């Protein structure tokens, strides 16, 4: 259990912006990793229509760079 309590609203806002920046950096790097993994030079015309899905395989290496270890549960194949 974790939390943060402060009477100063500026501290809460600062913590919120910092957490948002941290998560945004992780998601952006995972997106770049996903795009580079799925790059297909033959079909450049359909790049605008492509939708990406965030998977654990894309997220795990990025989180590992930030010192967060993620392991897939054994019951997922």
C-alpha cells in the first residue's frame, strides 16, 4: 500500500505531472519499439491505417531499461 498526503496542492500537482511524464515516456518508447518490430518496408501505403496494440513483449524491454522487472505469469502461454 502506498500513498501521498500533502496540504499543499502544488506538491500534489507536481507529483501528478511527474508521474504522467514517467508513464508517457514508457509508453512512447514501447510504441517506437512496437513500430520498429512490425516495420514492413513493402507496404508503406497502408501505414496510416495500421493500428498497434501494446503487448507485454513490447513493454517489458522498455520497463527493464527503467529498472522495473516484469515477468509473464506461468499460466499465460
